[in-house]
C-alpha cells in the first residue's frame, strides 16, 4: 500500500451486533483494494468474539457477539491492523472468464442500451466485453458480483419496473455497474445477455467461481456455443 494514500477509517455502530468500518467514499478501486487488504488481514487474525467480516465497496462490517466483545475492544484491534497495512498488501487478482451469449432471448434489454446511447448490437457487445471488471463485492443473492469498470458509453438506468423473474446466468447493467444473476430472482437490471455457466452450485466443492477482488472477463459466444456449454454444465 502506498503510504498516506488513504484517510483513517471511520467507525460506526450497526445495530447491537455490528461495527461498520468505512475506508472511503463512492466506488473507487483504490479504496476497495484497502477494503480487501483489511479483510484478508483481519480474517487471518480475527478478533475474539467476531463471527463474520463482510467486505463491501468501501467498508467492512464486523458481526460480533456482544457477550464476548464490544466496539471499545474491536476498534483498537482493527486500527492496529490498519496501521500495519502498508506491509500486508493484497492477493493478486484472479481473472475469471465468463462466456456470454448477448442479445436475443438471452438479452431482452440490449435494445434499450442501444437506444439509450445510439449504438449497434455489435458495439454494445464489444464495449461490454472489452474490460476486465473488478469484483468490488458479492451480495444481493448468493454469488451476485457487483462489477466496476463499465464503459461510460454503456451507463443505462435500471428498468422502471423490475421483473419478477430474471433467469439464472443473466448478465445486466444498472446505471454505472454491471453484474450477473447466479440464481433466478426478481431484478431491475437491464439484461443484455446470459452465461451458460453455473455461477453458484452449492453442491460443488467450490460453490462460487469467483470472489471479491477477482476480475471478470466476459467472452462473447454464439447460441450454439451456449447450448454446448450448458449441456456440459448439466453433467458437472
């Protein structure tokens, strides 16, 4: 970590069992890098009484047993780790390739994105699949990755009326973010494609294909390729 790059953490109570530690403002890869570094470091030396450490875009939420510990004990322990963070660093980001079939029945909202920005289907696909997206956080549903790095030319508002059912594997855009639906659920994101991969498989040795801090690279595929991969996924 670069010395002097970040402000000191801000501590806030989150109910009677939570302590929220904020490291910055907004969606910023440098702030999120610190969140990830702190998460890794705190998991290695988890304070007594802490049951969960949950990373978000810009903060960590510590869930603790109030009969064992309290913020007066936790804050100094967290601050001590923060002060030594420059020597801890973060793990190298893993690149996870996700095949996506864009448009058609798999991407019913791709035309909304096109209309919003006067783009062709091919331009939307090229712009969306070009970056490697940082996974800032995982949540909403099991394995739903909130990805940073979407091209400004694709920023598109959410649907005015959310769908009651979004198929698993759907890839969407909401304002300045993109993400994937690992399970079928309601949702208001603009759906532009779908992956045939099982993003979340609870019976698999590794239920998730990625974690916060990894990077996602979307790879455009045809409907025929989608069908072939989907068939192989059924046998996994």
